[in-house]
């Protein structure tokens, strides 16, 4: 045992971090805690803050906002929520150790009067040596980090400064680190390892290295460096870095004045988290999946297969890639019916099957609804689960339930531009044009990195209004080779403008990307557009472009 291990064990009741993490996972996955996401979040939050040496932050307000998702105007004096939930947590821990955990080697408790957890050896358990416990942890390798089911890449957040000594700079540092942790911990499709704030970059770098040398090694690091420009201004530089190679996948900077730093820090965090939320599910996931799949596919950790093949299909929109991805996802659900990520992804596959009719999933709306509902039951705090469920309600024609699901998703992740755009997207096809475009324009005007197919909605809005020149400008920006809406949108506009040679060229490109379009394109468009009025207008443009359909 190293000197550092001995020191940590003394501070943590004689245990090392991996032992406490193992015990925490055993508790939260037990039948007593399994159905209470709020209790799981409460316990995980206080234990992780203790492990990070931040027990001074364990106050009613921080627990309410950062762990339980309460609004930032939460008033602990007026609202007894945390006191009530703390009482419930203590009872559940007592119940756990009286039954399921009576022989567990570590007892986690929360003494009355404080919200700081306590770690003690279980005197009633059979005696175990340190080597016994370490061997037990080692044998449960998929349990150490709490992820037996499908999961994604690991992310470490490091926020540091260049030795800013003033109070505002330090407050800003901790505020950004805590807010990034709060937002990013809500995402299921990647795993947040830790969010580290440190005034000294050298210390922060050392902490990152310690993570890299441990079994909790991160795949990616999000670093945020706060520079004091010494002219009444700060500059925040954010980078998304590949942990193994130090390759920078993305970088951006943000400027703010000293006098407004504290006052406007929420706006700054909103901007950073919105950008990060968009990029982490885009750039990071694509890179991660490609790295996994470019090697021997048979040796991919089974926990990673669902998301890796999901991203592979997103990159290669073919029937073969879709069939493989669906089979991987179905296998995960068969193996573990409570694999929430597999249910979320399968729900999305069912939507894709309904729209594109690939012939892989039978009764896709029925199966998608079942998986969407199961995902929200398993993780009612997941914006991803409510989002895919909202999509299912939309395609089934239940507009009110669709809106409820999307509103819940936005409430849980109001910084996520994908959720905001998706909500506007579905409102548009409910023919709630103006309301939809407010959400869509909110994303497009945010100057974030977003996929080019986001221009589909502005195109359709101009097109339905007969503003074909403006529609063509939007259509020209849809350039991704895997998105059929690029050539389709340009073809219908050229058809309306009677520019038939250009329309034919775009139609040829459309048939290259989607060979079966003449055979089942109308059915696909009806499923995609939903709005009869919009479908009739697009169909009119396709006829003028010279396309003859076999499925009329």
C-alpha cells in the first residue's frame, strides 16, 4: 500500500476510494434504492463531494440545486425538501444495512444534523483483509465504476486558472466547475468522472494525471482555463481533448469583464454548457465510436457496443449498418431488460424504422413506445428518455402527450440545444409554425456548432410560404453526404422555380443516396412530415422536378 493510499484510508474511515465506490454502487443498485432515483442522486452527490474533499459544499441549497435538480431560486428556509429527503435517506440506509447489506464490509451513513456522509467498517460483517476486499472489487470489474449496463465514453472536467488571486476569479472558477458538473452529470450517453476546480494549473494537471493512471481512466478531458487579462477582463478557453493522445477535438474562447463576471456568470455557464452539450454528443461520440470500431469489432467491451454501433449507423445510413445496430441493441435488452441506454437507443431505431421503412423492426411504433416508457420509468430524471418518448407520442398522433414529454425533457436539460431544436422540429410538423420557429431560431442564432441538417426547418418554413429564393439559400447549406434532405430540398425548390436541369441533377443525387426513393419515397415523406399541408406542398415540388413515383 502506498503512502497516498494510507493517507486516504485514514481520511475515509480506513477505506480507499475504490472500496467506497464499490459500496455506493451496491447500495444504489439494491432493491431498496432501485426505484428511487432521487435518493440515489442524493446519496451519490454527498459521497462524491466527500471523496473530492468538498464536504464544505454539502449544504441544503447545493444539494437541492445540484443533486436534485431544483431551480436556482430554491429557498431552504421556506422549502423543507432537503430536510425531508435527508430523513428518508437515513431510513433507507438503515433499512439497507438491516437486510441486504448486513454483511457488507463498509457502512455508509449520514449522521443527523449534517449532510456529510460517514464511512465505517461493519463490525457485524465477516472479517476481511485489505487484500480480500481489493480482490472482491477486482473480480467485479464492471461494477467498480457503477456501469454494468450499456454505457459510453468517460469524461473528466478540469477547470483551472493562471494563478488568479482575486475573489471574483476564484468564485468564477468554482461556479463554472460546479455548473458544468451539474449539467453534464444529467447526460446518460457519456460518463462524467469528476469536475475539478483548482486555482493552480500544475495541481490540476497532477490530479488529471492521477485519474489517467487509475482504473477510472478518462477517454476525454474537457479543460476550461480562466486567464486574467489584467485589463479588467477575463478570457475563458475551453478545449475537448483526447486523453490518450492530447489531440484537441474542439476549442473555443469566451470573454467577459471583471465587473460583470459574477453577475453574469450564469449566462457564461449557459453558453459553455450549451456548446459542450452539443459537442459531446456529436464530436466526442463520433470520434469515440470510430476509434472502437476501426480495430477488431469482436473485442469491443460489451458495455460499449450499443452506443458504438448507434454512432456507426449515424455515420453510415445504410440498411446493413441499421440492421447490425438494431441487433446489437436487441441483444443488450435481452441480456438486461433494465438497460436504460439500450431502451433509449432502441426507441430511436423504432422511429427510424417508422420513417424510412427499412424492414428490420416489425410494429416499430408499438415497440418504440414500450421502450420509451420503460426508459422513463427506469430513469425519470433523464432528458434523453423523455425526448425519445416524445418522438413516439408524436408519430402515434398523441400531440398533447408529445408536448408534455418534450417539455419535461427541456426542463431536465434546458441548456441542451438538441432538445430545444427537436422540440421546435416536432411543433413545426404539428403546424404550429410560429411557435416552432422561435425554438429553432433560438438554436440557429446561438452561434453554436450544430449539424447542417438543422437548416431543414428554415428551408421548409420559407418553402411553405412560397419564398423560394430564401428557401434555396437554406437548402444550399444542407451538405452532409448522408442526409437525403440536401438534394431533396434543392430539387423541390428548383422544380418550383422551373429550373429543370438543376432539379434533375439534384434528383440524380437523391436517387444515389436513397435508391428506393421512387418506390417508397412518398410513404417516407408522409411519415417524416406528418403535416398533410406540408406534404402536399413538397409533393407538388417533386412532381415539378420530374419525379414519378411508383407508390402513388
